[in-house]
């Protein structure tokens, strides 16, 4: 299957700082990228959907000013958690879709805010 | 909004026993996908079902899509310890923007050797 690379895999940051997570499709062009959040032993909750060159569409209850998403190219999307707080600690996963409907997931980023 | 319900939440089996997880959608789906997430890992695509009543097999795994395209199941025959993980179904609705997937809560399978 296609490869999606997510970086970093783990990050620890201080409360109040911002963290950027990158999601790259390595061998295909991702027309759409999705950002999910997963709490321990729970399902994936969609945060937002982004298309290259346009503004992301956020799910209800997700603060767009706190979770900034940029999809500048067909192979790269970034999620920036601004002014992070301990409650933002979670596992964030991106997925990318090309021409088909199958989604390819990145390895995920475990964010810990201290 | 669209809801995808998945049961059971947990299933513990003895190695060699069969396992089934069920998925039900509140709305008709255009397709349903199944993913496996190993502990500490990320979801990995297993299969996609598109047609009403479709049945697909991957070795010991059998996937079914209901006639009404609102439910699906994953059945594993003679489980092995390598089958351990959380199995998620994810549905996509016809006409939905960007083929957005709605995930079920997943079924955590543990296998006792």
C-alpha cells in the first residue's frame, strides 16, 4: 500500500507552547488529508478534513484557532496545536487519500503536554 | 449525523477459537472499510466492501457487507496470537464530502495462547 509518513512520532512540550505535526504522502498525491485524535483505548475521532490549497473543514467542537491545519501541497499537511495544554495530550493521526477511497494512515504522534 | 456502532467492545478468546465483530450504521453507506490497529501502532487498512451483500475473504478473515449496506461483519476463523489488536470498521456515505470516514469504536481482540 501507499506510504504516509508522520513526524514526529512522539513529542513532549511545555504548557503554552505550540507543536507542529507533519504528515507526508511519500509515493502518491494526497488530494485529501484527514486529522484524527485518539484517546487511549478509544476510537479515532475526526478533527478536520483538508484539501490541498483550501481551508480545512473542521468537525463540530474542534477549535480551528487552536488546531491549525495547513495543506500547502499534494504531499504535505501540517497540524499545529497552538498554546497547548495538558488536556491536549493525545495521539494524533493523519490519513491521506489519493484517487481512491482507501485511506492510508501515518504512524501517529503521541503528544504529551506538561 | 452519521453514526457507526460496533460490537462487542472487547473480546477475549482462546487461540484457535473463532471471533466476530459487527458494525451497524445509522445510514446507508457507499462503502465500508475495515482497519486493524495493533497495540501502540496505527490503523492499517484491511479491506473495502462496496457492493450490497458482498463477501470477501483474506485467508482466515471473512468480511461481509449487508444487503441494505448498513451493516458489516468481520469473522476470523481459528484465531492466532498474531490477530491481537483493535479492529475498526469505518463507513463512508454516498455523496459525503471527501469520502469522510466515520469510525466505529472498535473491538479489542485479545487471544490467549
